[in-house]
């Protein structure tokens, strides 16, 4: 299965996204995505040591900066 098909199944659910760089971990609701795995997250928060450190609202993430996408278990 192609990664974008698997990610498409997560639209509408909460996900954690690890970004390249200084261990940025974001958590939000995946609103949409495209063929380049660019993501649009709503109600997004930056996570530090497993706790919410700041609220970021709506965020667009560029696909080539994403390391990991993990669904959040309710």
C-alpha cells in the first residue's frame, strides 16, 4: 500500500507528526493532505516531553519535512 493511501485513511483523526530538525512534535486533527504528503492540521499543539507546550491553531506542514506520522489513540 502506498503511504499516501494509508495517510488518507487518517483524515479526520488526531495524529502526532514528528518534523525534521530539533525534535519538533506536533499533535492535531488531520484535515487534509495532498500527493506530496503536505498536511493541513487543525487544533494543533506543539508537544514537549509528552505534554502540550503551546497551541498553534491551523498549520500547514510541508511533506518533505515530515519524519513520522502517528495516529493518536483516544
